[in-house]
C-alpha cells in the first residue's frame, strides 16, 4: 500500500512542486495584472478540461480494469482520446469567447494560452495509466513534460519578462507528452471505425459520467471567475494567492484519491473496510491541510508572492475548510458512491453544491470581497458533503442490492 501511494501520489506532487517554484517568479515578474489574467485563464481552462475529459477519469478506470484483453483496453483508450480530442477542438473558440467577457483584454493572449494549456490537461492519458497500474507512465508522459515546461521557462522569464512563454511551453509539451504516449502504447487499428458520427454517438453515451464531473468541476473552478467580477484588482489578487495554495493542496488530494481508487475496489477484498480506510486517510489529509492553510497560508503567500499579493487570514481559513470537505467527498464520491452504483447521488449532490455555492459566492464576494468568495465556496462544499455522507450512512445501515463492487475485478 505504501509503495502504491508513493507511486501514484508522489509523481503528481513532483509536478506540483515545480509549479510551486514558478509561482513566486510569475508574481514578481508579471505583477498583479498578469497574475490575475493567468488565474482567470486557468479557471476557464480548468472548466474546459473537465468538459473535455467527458467523465473518463471517473468511469474509465473501472471499465478498463474489468477487461483482461489488451486489445479491448487499447480500444477503450483510443475511443477516449478521439472523443476528448473532438471536444478539445470545439472548446478552443468557446474559451476565447468566454475570456472576452472576463475583463482580461490587456492580457488576453496570456489568459488564452493559459486556458488552452489547462484545457489540454483533459487529453492526458493519466487515467488510463491509473487503470492499468502503470505509475511510471504517468511520470514519463505527463509529469516530466510538465516539469520540463515549468522549470525550463524560468530563465526565459527572467531574461525577457514574457509571461506568455509559461503557458505556451506548458501547452506544447503537454500535448507532446500525450502524443508520445499514443505513439508508444496505441496501435493504428485501435482507431478504426471512429468516424465523426461514431464519435458523436460515443460522446452521447458518456453523458452520465460527464455530467457528474462537469457539474462538480465547473463549480469548483468558478471562484476566480466569480470574484473577478465582484472584487477589486487588489482583492482579486489576494484571493488568487490563497486559491493557488488551495489548488496545490488539491493535487495531493487527487493523488491520494487516485492511489486508493483501484485498491478500494480490488476483487475479493473487504471493500467496506477499505472504503473506511480511504475516508479516514483523506479526512486526515484534509484536516492537516485546513490547519496549514489557516495558520501558515498568509505568511506563505507573503513570502512567495510578495506583500502586495498576499492572502489574508480569513480567506485562507475558508479555503482550508473547503480543502477538508473536498478531501472527504473525494472518498465518499469515488470510493463509496460510484462503486455502489449511486451515481445519481453524486450528481445531485454536486448540482446542489452549485445551486447553493454559486449564489453564495456572488453575494458574499460582493459584500466581503475575496473573503466572501472563499466563504461562498465553503458553503457549497458543505452542501455536497452533507448529501453524500447521508447517502453513505444509508449504505452502511442498509446495503443496497445494486452494490456490485465485488464483481468488478481490478
């Protein structure tokens, strides 16, 4: 178990460390305007990446793990890549249009390149590598290209001051890593029959899993966009600084959740005990993250981003609470409810979180600035967590006859 967690959690954290090193440089070289534009572009691109993913990171691992035939597994990946590529191309003009309404006209190309680089993350083969148990491939084709892009651009930033070079390098090397994976681990015959009509039909078949991930991810990616319209430039900059620390922490959440996902559903294991362990492990991670953000967040943001962009204590506190709740729902959703065929609960909880959280962010950001935006995000996450925990309590007391986790080999 320790080796598994180290493999699947450690590699993404190395990439996050590279990004963490670059953030202070961007803050000081680009200033508040470029800082905010990159954040808005990243938020728009994150929403696009979730749409592009079409729910494959949620539903794909179980589908691949249940197949023993290598050709069938490769066909699933080929279908996923073609469908996601189709949506990626469609998202490019939509992202440009969305950025036109966000007030980043002076730094439009910086924001657009950042959005495109973030959206390209929806094409990563990482979910397939997780499903097949090859952590090393995540490093080779996903983590290393992003680390090279992030660290390699540092001298260019100092030499030219061109912030656009960072998202451009991230976009090009990210796509290169994905195409490199396809060259090494996919065959031309895997893509036979994937005509435009077949691709559209496949996308329609994926609407269930895609709906859940889009509902959850779009809401989680909107705080910067919401606060962009409600707070001053300085208020947004402080909010973005806290949000950066929050996002870096979420990489650890995703890494731990991914490392436990296959283990929790392993054929012939005690699923209930393993789910309880995952909930405990992620809750401990969440509590630690809340404490770190609340007590060290303002100091860390001042040290890293400078006093002009530093986050305040209450913004860090509310982001820390959201971090804890996201850790909890990472387990309750992916490790409990999805294997128990409770997709409707996951979907309804994320919709409820958006219905509650988005108005809360808009109203509270207008009244309180960045602090209110962070509090509104926490309010939405509370709604998601309460609904999912209630469903899990019902599962524990009255196991559903639809829970067929034990029939899914890994």
